[in-house]
């Protein structure tokens, strides 16, 4: 995760935010919300403007709407139908900008609209967002370059502010020895457990023996009864609150 931007229902703000993320070379951008049927649902139009493409009623999406919700659409007045069709008014592909529509759920007519294989537009309803994001993840697996990472964890009762100087110095040493970003050290406090987990992550260019040596340095350097734990233990601590005694 590189950056989160929160926008209001403001087209200029959305356009500006998309341009910022693209200029910062974010290769996977997800938007959430603003694709409903009311006047303030402007995400499709704003992102179309950000890419310089038209935003028009999409016949494929309308056809899918009809096949899934035809009875409901037939019950709408002309003005209500026009409002409903706002949700099928999508950015359109041009010779310079690719636009894809992914239908990941057979029971849903709403597509995931993608522009330049970079920006993906999702609904804001939490249940739909989660469901479509999972489907999008399956679609994106083919484009992900596999890179093996080795992960180790150390647990300590030392407060994060107290161990920060040591970790900062050790990170600098790792950058100098292995190259920037080849080894990443992180600390994650778990307040109900009164512990901090330190993660030691190395890419496939760093020998495992070297990472285990860093683990040993962390255990000695942070104190507080530090010990190595496995990924399952860290996941449990991260996802559970400790019962109050």
C-alpha cells in the first residue's frame, strides 16, 4: 500500500487525485464509491475526464442490466430509468486509452471498469466492494511477477519508541550491505498483548543465513524477552485481542 486519498463528491478533486497517483507511478489504483444513480455519483465521469476519454452509455452493461434486472427496469418511469442508466454510463476506450469491463460475478450486472490496466473503479457498498475486489484479484494474478520473499518475526515486550533507534540503525546497515529495499524491517505494536512484533523481510537476493543473522541481532538488540515467532503466531496476535485478566 503506497497511498490512500479520500475525495468528496467533487469532480476536480477526483481528477486531480487520479493524476497525482499516476504521476507517482502507482501501478494498481482502486477507487471505491460514486458510481450510483444519483446526481452526486460522478466517479465514472471524473475518471473519464482524468484520462481524456468520453463517458457514454455502455450497451454491453445495459444488456447485462436487462438480463438480470429486466423486470425491475420495466417498472421504472422514464426519469427513473434514466437515473438507473447513470450506472451504465462508463468511460469508453479510445485509440490511446484502453478500457476493460470485468464481470466477476454472474449474479451481478455491475462491471469492474479498468483504464490502462492501472485504475479500477469499484462500488462503495462494502459487501459489493469486497466481492468484486476478490474477483479482481483473481484476474490480476496473471500479471503479477512472482518474487519470493522470506519473512521472519520477533516478538518483544520492549516499547516501540524504545526500540526505534536500534531498528533505524539496523535498517541503515542492511541497506548498505544488501542494497536499499532488499531487506525491510518493520515494527507492529499489539497493545492488548503488550508486545511488539518486528518483521524481517528479505527478497530472493538475500541469503537465508544472512536474514537469520539479522533475526539474531534483533533478538539481542531489542531485549524485552525477545524471541522468534512464526507467521501463524503473528497472525493470531494480529487478529485477536487478548482477554483482560
